[in-house]
């Protein structure tokens, strides 16, 4: 099926009119913003000020906590020390 030049021009004009109508409708829509809870949280974050001299925030991690063996020690306490198995 072959489309004549005048038919193609009419289809193109109709498509251009449709695109223009859609653009006009989109312009009239209200822009979407963040939902109200997000606005509230953002406002709260703007109001919160952190004191850089706060000892908890200013401290650097130092040394080890000494808790790396806590799980193993707890298991030993509950179940007794496991005997090592020697293969023969």
C-alpha cells in the first residue's frame, strides 16, 4: 500500500496538532513535588544543628573493643569447651 504525498502531509499535520495538544495539556498540570512526609523530614534536617565539639561525635575510634571473642566465649560458657578432634 502506497501513501500519496498529500495524504502523508495531512497525517503529519494531524500528528503535529496532536503533539501540540499534549504539550499544552502537560503545561496545565500541577508539577509533582515530594510527598508531605518527605518535606517534613527535610525541614527537620535543615533545623537540626550538630555541635562539632560534642564528645561523642568528635571522638575517633581507638584500639579494639575486646569483644571479638565474645561469641566463642559465650558458647564455651553455655556448652563447655569443645574437644579438638584428632584424625587417626
